[in-house]
């Protein structure tokens, strides 16, 4: 009897948490005329990118020591993001065979900013004590120094991520492309940043940030329109509603098998494994168009355009499944010296 009560209690705690509030936040900003809907139209690009390097600044806002999370937490989060956005996560191998052909890497890599807006060296992490015991999503106080938060760094040049104590059992939320520049970025509750294997939470592997940054780059939830199947991607099957926990596979709704392991659903962190080809292409469209200024700076100290190298001979170009490449999207270049470059062709 006690064991039964324990599981009921745990389930009630888990399902009382709000996995993501980005859609609600977008509605709030629209009502305040702080969001303009943008339609993503790909523009021809002549550059071939080895990878896309996006500088992040983490703003840690704390009222007590537990909220002042460690650098190690943040670095583990950065590693999760780079793995998830490049199909290098170890659980990528857990993707069911029916979906492996559409699983994809975005080529987006994240770094801690090394220069602040004034050109000074920085760790890419700011720390600010606040008198606020918690922050409410609808008030945006965490994004305002005058309200106990932190003003964003130039939102055209940095991905701002605010880490704070969110009210209402909310894990996180993000703006979509088109938000007012003074509010643009991602907010994550301090409990859900990075990898914390000691936590019993099902959201302890850093996937909240993976999910929210997907919204930042224009992705909708896979269940956004239910069985009408409009999340702007034709390779994510229609799904009737959000998925929680770690469901057995296969699970069906809307007459097709649900892609519950997609990063843009609501499953536990341990059961999220993939973005699709369409999702990665959409994120790249946003990055190269609406958010192109993130790339047009040196804040990561990376050279994100691969230079031609005439000292080695190109043997073959193949896609991520090993097939000869002659189209657009991600591909691998194999050279005679044994090196391999990952690229993306956009046009």
C-alpha cells in the first residue's frame, strides 16, 4: 500500500511539471505586440559551411547557493547541445529502424562566448545575485536588470540563455524567430541545466535546453496541430498529443507510428534521441536568414567557413547513410589522407 502511494506521489509530481511553455510565451508576446510572425524563406547560399558556430552567453541569476549552479553544470549542458545537434549523442543508436532514414545532424555547434559586447574577454557565463525568489514567465523580469534580472547581450550576436528559479514548476521556454530583440533567447529553470545523474528527475540529462533551442531556431512541437499534421515538417508523423514518460515502441496515433523520441516532443530526457532532416534544414534556414548575425562575428574564435585545401585529394562524397552524394543537405568528404570533413550544401 505504501509502495503504491509512493508511485502515485512521484507520478503526480512529474506530471505537475510543465515541460515547455514556449507556445504560451509566444501568445503572450503577440498580445503585447512584442512578436512579429516570420515566414522562413530559404535564400540561395554560395558558401559551404563545415559547421555553424553559435556563441552562447549563460546568465546565471541566483537567490541562494543552490541556484548558483556550477561551471561544470554549464559545460555539461554545452556538451549535450553539441552532441544532440550533431547526431553525436550516444542514444542516437536507439532510434527505431523505421525512423533512421530521416534522423539528421544540423551541423550547429555551440560555444561559450569568448568576447563580451564591448570586446572584452569573457567566460561566456555571467553570475548575478537577485532579491527575487522566483521569476514568472509572463513578466520577463529575469531579462531586465532593473527588475532583478540581467539585460541580454546583443541578441543578434549571442544566443542568450537565462538560468533562474522559474515559478509554476516550469522547466523552460524560448522565444521564436520574430520576438522583440530585448526579450529574445531561452530561459531554463536552474534545476534542469546540464547532466545531473544524482537527480531522480526524468529531466536531468540537459534535453530541456535542446528542446527550447529548437524553438529558438523556429521548430514547432511535433504534436503542434494534432492529427492535422502541421508542424511544418513532412517527415515527422502526425501525433495526436504530447507524449510523457518513456512509452513502449511502437505507439500509434493518427493512424501512424508516433515519433515519440523526437527532441520536440515531451518525453523524458532519456527517451529523446533525434531531429529529422526537415527539422535540421528548417533550423539552418532560420540561422542563415533570420539569425544570420550569430554567424557573422568572431565571438567563438572559430573559422566557420571551410577553406579549400589543395594538399590532399578528394576521393568521394557520401551522405550520412553512406550513399553517393549529388544533391543538397549534409554530406561527408573523404580524402586520400584518411581525413573526413562533414559539410552541408544549401541551395
